[in-house]
C-alpha cells in the first residue's frame, strides 16, 4: 500500500457503525451518512454493537452515551481494548466537560454535542478518520519506504526512498554506487 497524504477520508472510512437506541435519530443519521457515500450499520445497544464489530470491523464508529444495558463509556472502553485503531466519535446530548474528558481517557477520538449541523458532523468524521489513519499507518509506511541494498564489498545500506537513483560513495571501500530505484 502506498501512503498518499492526499487520500480522502472517505477512502479510509467507508463503513460506519452507528450505535444509538433512538430509532428516529439513528435513521436520520444513517440517511445523512448514506447520502454522503458511507455505508452504515445500525446497532441499538452495546450487545448489537459488539457483535457487529466482531462480524466485520467498521472503519469508523459513532456512538451515543446513554444506551440501554452497557453505556457508551463501557462500549468505548471495550472497543478500544479490542482494536485501538478504530476511530470512535461520541455524538451525545451530554454537554459536560467531565463526560468528554472521560471518553478521551477511554480512547475516544472525538466528541460532538447534539444537535449538530450536518456539515460539522461530516467534517469531523473526515478529520478524525484521516488523523487516526495517519497515526496508525505513518510509522509503518516510513519504514516500508526505506530501500535496502548492499555494496559489492558487502556493506549494507538502508536509505530513504527519496534517494532512489542517486549516486553515493561507499564509506568502507570508496566505490561509487547507485541507490536502486526498486528493491
Ligand atoms: Zn563498499
């Protein structure tokens, strides 16, 4: 996979799991997201959310906090323990700093208080998806982009891909060598 800093967030967040026990708000959120190109799965409580999660890991999770049975905080905690790379956005009527701080400690990636304008919500999804994707892929991509090759004398080199095709001098034997374009 090639890292592209311009990759759109839709490309990394196709499939969104929405956890909300209120059918009206869940349906309107689903309609909004589908109109904007996302695929949406609904769960009305923690049990449904975790089984949906196990069946197919979503690219993004939007969850309410007040849910029947397991509450949203417990849900975030369990999801992040099972896969910390899945972005989780809290969408809630609870406008308390303590609540927001708690979800952050549990690993949530964003917190929006209802009601929210559609464009604000969509923008936040994009921002979070992009940020989490970069956080989880960037280090790995940097390492993958290093080119390894050997001099004829046996000295091993590991250089950044940006040096492809450049000539360097081996510090051990003094021979000129060209950084290969491909490994
Ligand atoms: Zn050499």
